[in-house]
């Protein structure tokens, strides 16, 4: 839970302040010969990997508690960031002229982003955990790679489809909005694919160390509960 919340906060507080451009030696469908993405995309998929591990080892009900903890932390961080940015700075500080604009640029989210980010996270993570738990039953615990990648494809799609239209709809052209959704979704899924071997190692270690391998055969999948 601590690692999950830490990664989530990093992705939303550190990552959005910088756009990354990576030139590719080849051309990809939708992406072209370069990738442009917010730096937070390097963090955010790791949170989904933690979510996959939690659901795989401990089950949906425990993962549900962690998602709610992350949602609360993200909401609190968003509110406090806004308050800190809006508080008047002491004019006698030598760096106030440069510091305040920098804080506003990095941490000064609009109301739309403050609403869109926690909502997209909440919906996307619950979709990811639900698909992961259901696929484990359908596959009888086999094909972990299929479950982690499949759940991430669904979860990240839900997250991106909710976040970008809510945050930037009407500000960006429709074709730009669709392009950004596809690029960010693709990058996040790619990170999940690349991290699959590490996921196998962590899952295997935890299952042996905890003597736990939960199957959600009788689980109530409502997100609005904190019961095991």
C-alpha cells in the first residue's frame, strides 16, 4: 500500500510538469518516429503493476482498500497543492519572483484537472483490479502475463478515456485529444509489457513468503465497500 500510494503521488505531482520527447529509429503505427508523453507516464504504469500484484496475491477485496487509500491520498495532495500555490508569498524573499510562477506552472492544476485525475484513477484502477480478478478465475490461475497485460489494457483505457476529455475537452482539437489518448494508453501498456518479467518474480516471491494465492470466487465486486 505504501509503495502504491508513493508511486501514485509521484506520477501526479512530479510527472505532469514535464513533457518528454523520444526519437525512434523506426516508425510505429499511431506514434510515428517519435514518442511524446508526460513524464508521469513513467510512474503511473508502475502503480498498475502494484495493483496487479495485490489482486493476484491477496485478492480484489484487499486491492480495493489500497485503491481507496490511493484515491484519498491523491485527492488530499491535489487540494493541498492548490492551497499552497494560492497562499500569498512573502515579498521580501529573494527568490519569490521566480518561485511563485514555477510553483504555479508545476503544481497549479485547474479545477477540471483536479476533478478528472482522481476520478480517472479511481475508475481505471477498479477496472484493472476487476478484470485481473475475473481473468484469474477464468484461466484457473494460469497465464499471469495475459492477466496483467489484459487488465492493464482495460484499466489504462478507462483512465485515459475519462481523464483527457474531462481535463482538456474543448481546449484541444478532437483529433489531438484522440491522438494523446492513444499515445498515452500505448506507452502505459508498453511499460506493463516490459515489466512483466519483474512482476512474475515479485508475485512468485510473495506467494511463497505469504503462503497466499487468493481466488475471488465468492467476492462482492462492488467498489463501495472496505470489507475483506
